């Protein structure tokens, strides 16, 4: 799922238990920065014990717990709704 990373790089990232900011999270996962931001803002509205990813707000940025983020990215989820053709 992680775009552009070799197996050695993935192992190195997986073994770290650190907080990463949104820019780093987007780079590691291959997601768009704005998609990550929208995801985290949505999770920020949930109670802390129900969140799939541990997050914390710093003065001007959000930080994500890397092990939770990697588990979340690897879980299968439904994609966007299909667009219907107009007939």
C-alpha cells in the first residue's frame, strides 16, 4: 500500500513508535495531504477511546501515532461510491 517504498524501507518505518505530523504521514502512506487532514479532523470529532488512530493537537499542527496509522492504512475499507451513468 505504501507507494514507492522498498521492503527494507517499510520494515524501517514499521519498527518505529513515534509521532509523525500530517506531512510525514502523507509521505509515508502515499495519501494526499488534504485527504489525511480531512481524515484526522473527522477523527478529532470522535471520543478519544473510539479513534482508530491516536492523534494529538500541537499548537499549529496535528500529530499521529505511527503504528496506529500503519494499521489503519493496511485495513480494507470500502472506496468512494460509484458514479452512475445518466441514461
